[in-house]
C-alpha cells in the first residue's frame, strides 16, 4: 500500500522542505497550511495543499477522514518564543488545543497513522554546562509559553500512545537552518552578504553577541530525520534532533564571509545584543542514532553555501529603487531552487 502523509504547517520553513522530500519519495502528500499569503504553492505530482486551522477540530477531522493518511507529520504551530510572551493565549490555542484536536481526530480513525510531532529543545530551558550535550532525560523546565506549549504536545503524544495505542514519535528540534530560513544568525549573515554583493547595502555587517556556540542542523538532515523517525523510530519515544557539533557564532560569520569571497567590516551593534544568551545549545542524538541509524550528513560549509545560493536567487530581481523603498523580492515555493 502506498504511503500517504499529511503534513501540518506545510507552508513553514521545515514543512515546505518536508513536503518536497516526501513527494520526491513518491509518497502521496497532503500539506495543510493556515494561510498562503504571497507565495505560490508548488504544483507537483502526488502533492496537494489544503487550508486547515488546527484550532478547528472539525477541519482536521475532515482532512484525516478524507485522506486516511498512513503517516502524519505534525509541524503546525505558533513557533516564535517572543510572540508567545506577547500572546500566550493564542500560542496555547494553536499549539496545545490544535495538537489535541489532531490527536482526537486520529483516535477516531479505524486505521491509526504514525504521528511524528515537532517538539522543541525549548522544553529544556536553561541547562547546566555539566549536562551538555543535553539528553532526553534532562528535566523539562521551559522559560516561555512557547516552550510550555511544546511540553504539552510532548505529553499529549505520549498519553495518546499509552491510552489509545496511537503510534506516536516525538522529535525535540534544536537549531535548524538552511535555504529559506529567516531570523537566525546564519540566515541574517548570508542575506546581508548577498545584499552587499548586489550593492544593496555598504560592505558592513552589524552583529550582536558572537560568543555563543550553537549546533545548527541543515534542514535537509532535519527532514530526513522526520522521515527516519516515521519509519524506524520507536513508538511512544522522544528523540533529540540536533547537529553533531557546535560552532561559535563568530566562526559561522567568518565562514560565510570566506565562502562569499567578499571583504566586509564587522561592527558590533548594541541594539542587536540580547539581555541574555545561553553560552551553548547542544543536544545529544545518541539515542536517535542508535534506534534509527540517523546521523547528520551536511557540513556547515555546505549549508552556508546553499543559503548563499538561495539568497542570491531570492534577491536577483531586487533593484536599488526597491532597496530605497525598503522592499525586497523573495522567491515563492515554485521558484525556489532549494534541493530537498
């Protein structure tokens, strides 16, 4: 029987890569999204998109009932910690109630699909240096409503596995980056480098704190992790999904500059400094590797090169007049040359 996957949050960074990955594997893929916005959705064989607000239990029940998926990849969420402080109620409605509606819909299916949920390293909160790299046994002490909402998803999936035998696997995601990512250090660096290359800004990059160490996993390795978890992950288990080594933010910046071939000035900007920064965020993936054989394949140089290529294409139609007006073009999913 051919595999059929429902991917919630298919318009997001990881979700958009995952639907393409599964489609390339010849799966039938149904991607749900809350709103399309400006970007056209790709028209590919065995891939279709449907709108779905997870806060509406009837909508998700109708979708799983119609398509009867063999697998569900649950990525739909309000995913910004900063926004979760501003709107904790909305975050809980999306992330907790939305997940509850999903598991309730699955519970009433005759043939229950494998459900792989995108949980988060934010569930751990601050971790002592002695506990790095953090394992899945680390206490869950989140620091913001977003982290709390992901703990709830973690526990919901476990409860529905224990009580209703739903084959659930949870992945606690650490830093993930790659083509199409925005609002993290690597994407900010490479985007500015391409703007400098195209004459859209002077050869100057303003930076915040360059001291922390982060383990950035390439999105290609991330979506492969979801795929492997669905096929080989132990049901009812939770796994960290993280790169296998850390890099100092300063190292990432210097590597991106070297790969770009540009000469730029680096200037520290007080407005980019956060009140506090964890010195290191790094998770152990020994458990996931042991159970599934997964390991990261992409180097940080490969990741940064693909991101430079992405932004070079994304800004190809941007003129200086657009720059003056504060506008930039970004490729829609159809035009995106990302390899997934």
